[in-house]
C-alpha cells in the first residue's frame, strides 16, 4: 500500500503523515522545489523515515500538480489513498489567492489522482463549505449552504463541489471544525480562529485583577477541534471499508458559545472572565440598514479599527462571532465507534494551547523592542542634551545608531558631550540655542531641517524648575513668566516648527519630559507644574488631531531626578531620586513603545486619589507644605543655605512619597 499527500508540510498534514507511518507503505509527498529545504527540515524534526516519506517535486498551481509524464507513469496504479490537504486556510487572504489554491489546486489534484489511478481521493474540506447556514447542517447536505459571499467560504464550498461531482475516482470528504493546537502539546503553527482573541485576553490580564468581572459577548456556537483529533479521525476513517462517497464532519458534537470559549481561555491565561455577556440577538430588532449605517459612521469605523489593530484581530473574524451553524456528526461518530477517537473537552487542554501561544506565537514576542530597531539612522533631537537626563538619553540613542542632535545653551559643555559621543562612533551633531527665545527656536528649526531634512523624534527635555511658595512669589511674577517661556512656549515652538515635515511624511514622535508634580500637584512648584501641565494639555489636544496622520505624542511624568536643576534644594541630597541613567531608561521606553503617557505608579495613584477624594488629598498636600519649608535658596538666605539640613521626619516622608517634588 502507498499514499500520496498534498499539503503534508501543513499543520494537519504533518500529523497525518505521523499516523500513516504507523502503517505499511510508502508515502509520496508533493513538494515545490523552493520548499524542499522546508520539507527536509520538517522531516528531520519529526523523525520521518526518508525511505518511506518520499518527496515528489511538483506544484499545486500547475495541471496535474506539475508532475511530469514520467512521474505520473511511475506512480500509476501504486497509490491506494490520495490525501488532498493543500489549501489556504486563512480568512484574511485575498480572493484570487484563495481561488487559485482552493479551487484550481483541488482540480489539479483530482486530475493527478485520476491520472495515476489512485484508489480513493480523500479531500480535506472544512465546515466553511456550509457558509453561514442558519441551523443544523447535516453531513449529507451541500447545496443548502448559505451566506457564501466571503471568498474563504465560497472557495471552500466550490472546491468541495468539484470533488462531489468527480466520476473518475472514488472519494471521501472530511469537514474539520476550527482546528486548534495539539491537545497534548498545545503546538500550533499560526494564529487563527480563537487565537486572534488571545492578545485581548492578555491585555485584560495586564490591566485588571483576575477576580474582576468583565463585560463580554455571548455569540453563536463555535466548533473547535484539536489537530490530533482531526488527523486521527481522518486516518481511521480513510482506512475503514465501504465509506466511499460519504462526508464526515470532524466536529465537536457539543460546541460552546463564543463567550464560553473566551472565558475558557481567560481561565487558562489567568485573566478576568467575561462574566456579563451580551447576546447579539438582543439587537436583532434594530433594522440591518440602521446597524450598517451606524457601523459606517467615520468615528465608529475608526474606533473599531483602532481596537482591532491594537488587539491584532482581523475584521473578517467578526462575522463569525454570531456564527449561526450547528453540525450534525452522526456519520463520523458511527465511523469512529470503538476506535477510542473522540473530541476532547476544551477545558481539559485549553491551558496547553494558551501556554504554547504565549511561549511561541504571542505577537509581542516578535516586536522589535530594541532601541536600535527604532532609532537606527533616524534623526533624533534632544533639547537639554549636554547634561542630566538629556545627555544620558543622547548617549543611548547615539549608541543605537541614531543621527543624534543635542541642543543646549552652553557651548563648551555641549560640544564636549558631542565630541565624547562622536569618539565612540556616534553620529552626533550639536547646536546651541536659547529655547526661551522664540527667535533662537526658529533658527534652530531652520538649521536642523536644512542640514538634516526632517526630524523623526523630538525630545523636549530642556526645562527650568522653581521651588518657591506662592507667598514668596508675590513680587516675583517673572518666575511664572520664565518657566512658562522655556517649559511651554519654547517646547511648543519646536513642536510647531518640526510638525509640518512630520505631517507631510506622515510619521513623527514627540516626547515631552513632564513632571510627576503635574499628577501630584506638588506645593511650592506652582510655576513649574503649571508650565508642564500646559504642555501636557497641548499634547493631549494635538494627539486627537494628529494621530491619524502618523504623529505620536508621549508625555513622561518624570519623578525626581538627581540633576543640576535640583541642586539648590539641599534636602534632595537626603531623599530618594532617580539617576539620569534611570531617567533615560524611561525615555528609551517612550521611544520604543510610543505610549501616550509614562508615569510611576505613585504618580498615577496620586492623580487618582486627587480625582476621587480631592479634600482628603488636599490634607496630604497641606501637611507636606507645612513639613517642607521654603529652601534657603528660595528665601535668598545665603547663610542658611550652608547650614540647612533635612529633619528625619522630612526624610521619612519623602521616602514614603518616593520621587515626588516637595
């Protein structure tokens, strides 16, 4: 006995080959010339006997699968079972590719099977051949299929139709359900079916505790079967006599609803379950035209599109959430009776599927999270780049291969930083500018665009901080003016200067180094916090306008960092602070991930408490204000400046509220 198999290197095919090797006979496998190395690697990994699994050079897109007359003569009369598995099982593939693979490929396979006088043609179809039939679809049904507008459904139906109309050779048809990974190992070769929702489940796990109930969907019943069941069932039924001309549903006789399936994987992934599930049938009373009109509204389309992109869910999958078809599988059950082959319960192996996906297929595993991957040969402008956070960030991006532009007022320190980075192989340029002077800002923008053409990443890091109570500021209105001039207007001037080329190129990233004080509303920093809050507000507004044009804004609410800016406040020598290198890590994270905001947990917690219990938070801030008096520098007391020392109470409070400016 010998076999011929198309699609042997596919997911189902490799397991079917493993089963066929337990029987006698040679297995001829159709392999394209350019896939020979892939086949060899798979055969070695699976441990296939090279004397029994023999590659046959061919091509499914060619008549008789591309076999020569000599190859056909050699195989003629020797093949008892011809398994046709080669096809496109991908909802997102284009219609032409699916037609060529699924319909033309099946026609060529049938012609080859007839030419070599194969015993039985075993066609791997799919439950997709039923289309979107509303009700129970029996194994003897075919023409009754409905809702075949989708290319995948149509080509799977039409390719099966070719087999059913075949008169030259005997045939058997297998319609697997939605095939997932191996029930014993979890192994799967690509993301498909329920796997499309795994990213969503993972994100739920990251942001919510497992005990929290989540709103979800109920949906229709979705038929899921593991690949080992499909391969075992096909192997057993193919070798059972007197079943030619029959169709077999390789499906779960008790399919679960979409909501139940998702919750099963939520439990497997330790994510919160979708306890409150909405049944789509609740909206059936709304006319279809109205639902379609609402769905086509630009804001709705953009919002849904954004969610689908973030969660890696193809829009083609949505139509199957309300899948209306159930599958009768009594013919299959009779054929498998006594074999011990049955569909295992999803609850028993879902954790294996999740574990394999998380270890091998999670899209996040393949995202280039290296700084080099994000900035190599990109133009990155960093203000305040001669010291502190700016210098540490510049050193990181220069080392990663960016065209690094550092900006500062002091020429000597700036050029020294540039030369040191260039000596290490960095592509570094330095420009002096006073960013509190709008004319100087404009000149900087003009020079950078003239010499470098565009800016990919702008990091607004230069800033001025003033720690002084309002009572000591009555006659110092200029404190508010100069912090606003540099921290807000200077940064804004650069943003407005570089944005035109960014929007024209439809890509750009603006990172604003803000302060934890914006979230914590730190006393004595009213001038500084107000200037940073203004830039935060501008960025939030700009994001809504420019995100669709490829422009990203990231605000980093930086905690207290040990830089020259905080040196006048001697108390900070005794409280926890970040190093410039640690602060640069936050900036690097912003460059790589492009989040809207980066903040410490304490900063977010402070903003939350202030939002839900503002009076209680006011008491905390008032206590801090009384505990931390104005510095000698703020009072202009030179003598006290030398003698000041923080109390143990101040140090303890600052340690508790780590990173907040006091």
